[in-house]
C-alpha cells in the first residue's frame, strides 16, 4: 500500500489551456467531479498568450448573421489544403461538433463570443475557401469578475502587449494605430490606457481582458462556478494504470506526491513540445541542436504530455506536413540578458515592407500567413546556411505601423536602436552593410519592388491579391492596401528567425480524442487535446484559429463523453 495522499475524481485534466479547460468545464456541467492540475503558478498556457481566435465553420454567430454555408465547401477546402493528411473521421467529428461547442458554451457558461464574419481563410484562391463566417473569438472580459482567481491568470505575452495591456484585433488595434491621426481613436486609446493604469494600481495587472486572455478567463470563471478543483504549481509526474487502462496520475503538490484516481479518465493538455529540445532536434528541420527554433509559446511547454502518453504505450505522430505551427520570430533583448520571442503576425501585411534573405532578395509574399512565411524561408535558404531573413521598411512605415517589437509613433525609437533589436541606415546600402545583407542585392530588390508598388502591384509575389492579404493591409492605402513603395529614409530592419506559435506533432488520437497505442488501438482512460493531440489539420495551416478551434471542440467532446463513462459519478447537469 502506498502512503501517498490519495484523492478520487471523475476526470483529471493535466494542463490549463483552452483544450484542457474546455474538457473540464463541459464535464463539470454534466455533473462530474473534475480536477485540473497545472505545473505553472498561473493558468492558461499558450492560449492566454494567443489571439484567441477559433476556426469554427458554420458556427451559430455566422448563421445568426445570415451566413448559411454548405458544409461541403468546407470539406473541399480542407481536402485541398490537407492533401494526404486529410483524416476523414477526425475532420468529420470536428466539423459536426464545433458549432455545437459554441452553442453549448454560449448557453451554459461564462464563455461568450464575438464573430469573425469578415475574416477570410488564408488561401483565398483555393477551392472552397471561405470569405468569412468561419471564425469566432472570445468576447472581452472584465477580469474583476474572476475575483481572487485573476491573480492566477497568465498575463498577456509582454512582447505583444502595451505595458501589460492586451490589444484586441480589429477595431481596438486600428484605434491604437490611428491614435495620432484621429480624435476618436485618441479618445479610445486614452480611455484604455487610463483604465489600465488604474487597474495596475488597484489590482497589480490589467483587467480589460481580450483575445486569448479573455478566453482563458472566461473558461476559468466557468470552471470555478461549476466547482472544478483547480490546482496551480502541481506538475504531473507519471500516469497510473490498471489492467491496461489509465486510472489517474501522480501529481506533485506542495512538494509532496499525491495520487489522483480518475474514474472516467485522464486528459493530457500540456501544450505540446515547443521547448522540448530533444524532440525539436528530432522533428524540426534545420535544427541540429534542437535550440535553433524560437517558439512564442510559454517556456514551460516542454513536452510533458507527450512523454506521459508514451510511458503507457501511446504513439507520437511525427509524420505531419510540418511539426510546428510556424511563425516568423524576432529576438527581443531583455535587461536580464535573455531574449523574448516576438511573433510577427500583423505588420508584414501592411503596405511598404518586404522580407529578404542575406542576398538581399525577396523570397515570399510577406502578406501571406505566418506559417507560409517560415515554410518559404526554410525552402529558400540553402542547406547548411543559417535560416534567417530580414524585414525591411522605411521611416514612414516604422512610425506608422511599427516594426516588430519597435512600436510606432509616438513611442520613441531610441530604446530599440540602443539594444540592437532595430537596425537603421541612412540609405538602403548602409542598412544592408549593418545587417550583413548584400548591399547591391537589397538596392536592386527595392528598386524592382518600388517600380510596381507605385501602382499598387507586386508581379513577383502577387501580394494583396487575396482577401486574406487585403484584410491584413491598410484600407486607407489604395489601390492595394498591402502594397506601397519603400522610399523615405532612414531605413530600418529587424532580423527574423524561424519560430512557431506551438507544435503540431502530438499523440495520435481517434475521432473522440482517445489516445491510440502503437497498434492504433485506444488506450482506455486516456485522452489528448490541444497541442498534445496530433493536429487534426495534419500539420497544415489553412486558416487562423485552427489550433484553438479544434482544442475547444475536442475538449468539448471529451467532457461530454466522460459523462457517459460507466464508472463516472455523473448525475446530469447540477442544479
């Protein structure tokens, strides 16, 4: 007999991002006793740092707005995008359950949504691509409604927030870009910053929660309301099995090992392996040491869920189109000598910027998706060479839109220049020499780009010719919101390295998120969601929100199905 403390529940969730909390909330709503353990002192995982968007085709918000879509169009698009990685059983399960998931949370929990009815899929020229109506995001949330639990909510990623304040995509972000050009925008920004300053004084953190921070907060609020037992600083050490079934886990709490027996099973939701250098070395190309990959996911996401699954015979599916959710990243110097990882998700589509390799040549449509950017970079760099690129813009662009972590006017440039993060040259040739770029190549490339950009064209890479490109541009710039010349010195550059928003390779699962063993058989009592599940998109990136949409959906399925487990104590929805 073990002398470790032991407790019993119906469902044990390891990890606290969108997938894990979705499973926890749904199971608890159905009357199950649920325990969530998180190894960090804060809840939220990568979700809390994300944009919070979820890809949910045929969702109820779109339908309420009159967007009625044939499901076959969605399948056509996914078949085209996923190719041989199209897993019909899992895709069908996702497409059927995703709208149900949104309806469930709207009707029964604190998780509410705003629509993305004008957000197109990333590859607008592909058959079946959507022009909108396939996305939802968590509605903004007042963190004060979380009470003391807000102190355990992971704050926004410092590199992409403003003094710790999250900025929502869409109208909110546009107001910040236009704060020096419009009195309406100035007043909006002044109110936001003023409220944020008060929140810092009163609460020690921002309370105007948006994006992924709002999604986690709403899930935590729902979990708390439903009696979910939430434990931070509680890493799972190993799984417990009996007769081939997973029955719980050993968890470290307050320096002591606890046995948690889970009658309906264990959910792995640990955020994948973006900082597991051994697995990165194995699966990520051009990465012989495992450390030449810079992920914007939390540093604590080190592959725990995958190793726990493998310990009981699970299979990690590394044969996807890509092992990671690629994103271009710049390294931001910090005062302690470390580097933050800034994901370049926004400014690349703005007019007046290009990306080049060290030869000074363009290699990609910069306004395409972050995934497409890194995929193109890896193809463009010869074997054995360092896979780096540079974003290039002029003074007008930097002051208008910013460049990576170097914020636009009225914030000063001096700190970014002093740290070496931002490079500046009076001429393009001088900038090239400072960066180690071929000067002749860069000057020639910009001249060639400018000749067509003056008419709003990009014959080399067709920038601005898809709805996704144009959405990311500046609607005030015509005829092409994604294209403008680079001509007003001084000129600026930021170095870009290949990174990710998280990982795609993960535990192989079936259509109900049951983890499979090496023979393709379900491991009883073990589920995986979020980045611990091998991506249902097969390692491709057809649309924004293809991480959180499936995470929430398969979490919903796990929570719902757990209520029907013969050994759970579910008695239906609690009064």
